[in-house]
């Protein structure tokens, strides 16, 4: 028996000294936000779908090789009740995503072409709602960061290819309406976040909207999510931003803005911090026109009840 014991001991010692095999780079690095270095290493991957968000003329002038152009209205619509930038019906959205080359096995990276981050985060949110969030990410810093690092751009049109998606497994909790928001004002475990600039949160009237904000909402302006180079702030900075606004650890974030675009930057930041998230898709455009719904001006938070 002794030789067997010695052999087992030797094998155990050998196993202890063998380092664990690291995860594949694409799995370890892929998440809600990816780096330019990661993307550069994946440009030849057949499963990569790269979406350029911004002005069509800018895309035609220069874009990351292989990128397809996408406009917000490719994946959103004006709903029958007159609300802008609403989520499309699932079957329609599936066909639109397939037209962009997205299949069940795709890894989708969305990037902004210039300095407008929130159209890209809105498309990322749409992909998450469609059940593709685990396979979708934002390129940190967008095309400006890519170009600063001397990475390649092209004016050549990317070949069109159709994808094939299964029936979308939409994530219903990711979107709520005004009645749901009103019912959750002041509820423990929920923080309503107004993602508009402070001047709109506090008042005055903006366009056809009433002045002010949803009672009880805190203000985290969408522009505070990124730094001056349009990169998503690090975890410590985001935690401080949310904490100073009054968000408690573990709270579900209920975000809104004017029409449901700017708030998706806050949704992304909340995801990175581990919060459950939901978007009031109609946002203040919907809330304001419901004349029986209260609004509040100034910086103070009230219950609205």
C-alpha cells in the first residue's frame, strides 16, 4: 500500500502547484463595458457585431472596421399614444436586430461616433431588454478613445449580413410605466432617479413639460456618469455619485429623463454597481402630461403622496 500512498501524495502536491487555467480572454473581459484593447483583439471574430451610433455622415467618413451604422429609430418608435423613443414590440424588434446582423451567438459591441454617449447606452439598454444583455457591451470611450490610441478606422462600407434570432426573451421588469412609478414613490428599497440636468430637475418648465420632477426622485445627471474623456467613471466614483444623491446600497433604481434616453446612462452605471434596475420608458414626457400626477420643483425631495 505504501507506494500507492506515496504516488497519491505526489500527485496532490503537483496539483497544488499547477495554476488554475484562466478563463478565455473574451469571457473574462466581456461585460457591460469593454475596453478598446479587448475590441481590437476581437475584430476578426465571426461572432462580433459592431454597431456605430451617431451621425450617418460621420459614419460614412470614418468608423471602426466592420461596424454597421445604427440609428435610434432603427430600434425604437413613436408609440400610438404619442410617446417618443419607446421600445418596439418584441417581434418587430427581433426583425430589426436581425437586419443589423445579430444572431443568437453574437457578441454585440455598441459605440458612439463622437461625443453623444446616451444614444449608445439607449441601444445597449434595448438589447438588455430584448434578453441579449449578457452578450452586449458598450465600448468605453467610443470612437474618440479608439482614435486617440491610433487604432484603425475606415470609410469602407461594412458588408451587410442578416442575423438569425430566436424569439426574444424580453425582460419585462426592465421597463415600467407611470402608474407603476407613482405606486412606488417612497417605497423602501426603491430609489427613483431623475437623470436630466439639474436645471430641468429643479425647474423651470422645459418645452411642453411641466416644471420640476417626479416627487421623491433624486437627481443624478446623465453627464456625471462619464469623465471628461467620455469614459465610464470607475466604481469608487460611481459609488460616491450614487451615495451623495441618496441612493442606498441594494436599492432598485427606477430611472427616467425626458424621453427615456439619457436615463439609460444611469441604468448602465447602476448595473455596474450591482443594483437592480428599471427604466420609466415614457419618462417625464409621459408623467408631465398626466395632469393628475404631481410634480415637485426645487431640490427638496417630497413623498408626493
